[in-house]
C-alpha cells in the first residue's frame, strides 16, 4: 500500500466517523424534539381537561344560583300571598289591629294618600341618606347652656335635651348620662317629648319623608350625640 492509498483510506475513515457522528446527533435531536412534542401535547391535553372541568363546575354553580334565586322569589311570593290571604280573611286574627286602626283613621278623615305614604316609608323600598352626627348640649335645673337647641334639616326639626329630670335639687350643672333624660322634638308645630335612659330613638314621618333619630351618649361632658338619617319614597 503506497502513500496515496493510505491517505485515501484515512480520509474515508474520517468521513465515516463524521457521518456517524452527524447521524447520532440528528437522532439525538429528533429524539429530543419527539419527547418535547409528546410531553407538550400531554400538557395541552391536561390543560384542556382542567379547563373543561372548571367550565362544567362554573356552569353548575350558575345553574344552582339561578335555581336558588328562583326558589327565593317563589317563597317570597308564596309568603306574600299567604299574608294577603290572612289579612283579607275575616276569620283570621292576622293584621286585625292594623285593619282596625286603618278603618278608624279613614273614618276620622285621615287621607288615604297620607296613610299609603307612611306605609311606604316603613317598607324597604325607600331612599335614605347617610347617617349624620351632631353634638347637643344638655340643659339641667341649674344650668342652661347657650347652644341648647339643635337645628336640623334646614330648620324644619329642632331637638332639645334636659337631664337630671328626676332630681328636684341638684347643684351639679352637668347631667348624669346614666339617669333618665327628656328629649323634646319640635317639628310641624308639634312638641313630641320622649323620656328614658340613653339611647333614645325617635322616628318622625311627614308626607313622603321620614327621619330616624337616635340620641346617644357622648364622650363630651354635659352633651349627647344626635344621630339622624332622612329617607324619602
């Protein structure tokens, strides 16, 4: 074997080595790509199955919520029908006092419209403002503060408070919040007086408006907090 034959044989051996290496590399790449594709396809299948399970759950949840809402509406309608039937029935005691007061008010000349407005103010179908808080100085037998009248709702409602009403002689100018209190509500030419221990509540209705008032104990000595909320239909 001469030099050229040996060189040719060596080159063929190198080419076979490079070819085998390329084949192995291609096989490795295809194996990696095939594994990645199979793994990714399994992942996509799992994601799709999870999405299907979630969608089925949400659909069942929405269906149950609709059924629950329908059941509540039907129950409300049934209760309303039952209450109406009980009120209309002459053999039922349900609502007898209310019917007697209604008949007496109508007989005494109270307008039906006024009664309807007051009933609507007692229902939930009304628009109410946010609660507001005002401080009111309390008068006693021995001391009348300069700001002893609280003016609310542009002057249409006035509130006064008197403390220590059960004490005939008391030199202490400040009232005792643990004792009965007298609260005077002045509105529409009326003076409504409520006596009792704190907190004191009052509900005033006039036409299509109502005012919910609650007198609370204050941290300021000699004063109370008046919380009020106005509503309308």
